[in-house]
C-alpha cells in the first residue's frame, strides 16, 4: 500500500541519516490536510514541507464535488507541528488557473503563516518558489533570463522585508 512503501523509503532515508519530507503538492498529501496527517500518522519519522501556494490551486477532496479549493491557512494550521521547511509561493486562483503574485499579494496567507511560524519558534528553512517568469513544470511560461533573474531577486527582497517586518512587530509586542 501507499503507506507501506513510504515507510520503507522513510526508513531507508533515516537509516542513511537523511530526514525525508513530504510536500503538500498535487498528490495524496495535497488532497487536503487530513490526507497529509494520515501520511504522518502512518509513516513514523516523515516530516513536512509546507508550500503556501499549493492549497490555493488544489481541490479539497474532503469536501463534496465540485471540490472547492483549499485554504492555505487551514492546511498549515492543521499540519504545522510536523513542518520543518516552508516554500513560499503565492497567487490567486481565477477559476481555471493560478495567477502567481509576489508574496503576500495572493491567497496563500503567506504573512499569516510566517508570522505564526516565527511566533511559534519555527527554526526551519524558508525558500521562495515564485513561479513568476518561469515555472519548471510549465514550458508555456516564458520570460527572458534577465527578467526572470530580476523577478526572483525582487521576490526574495519582498519576502525578506516581510520577515523583518514580522519580527519587528513581534518584538514590539513582546518588548
């Protein structure tokens, strides 16, 4: 079964000193937070990568057809105790496709997730996955190299500014 295979892979990685992780992407664990928790409960030692943008474009298979899209905040809130890495991606689902945005300008609850993570003592990694100008799995998204680079740097700077603002805000509340 699905869990038996994941247990085998997880054990192999852990035995090699490598922490295996599962991302809430377009697969079983991405079908809703309860699916992700089922994996965690059935595969000891497996941890999570949470991508803020994936729920926005993923059907919530826990709800009846037509499946609504998921809430990033709801998903994160239910799995956060198992998250050791966060991917930042944001956007707006227009009913047919994802329109990617800079962090905090879409429906990925990026600021809320990061604020909660930081205030909860999260010390894992955070990476950006802009999907602005280039999407590794979608050849139709084309932008010249210079523009892609500029967009990636801008995305990173905006995310860094958001994190610094969140930290300052939290220090002000706790100061």
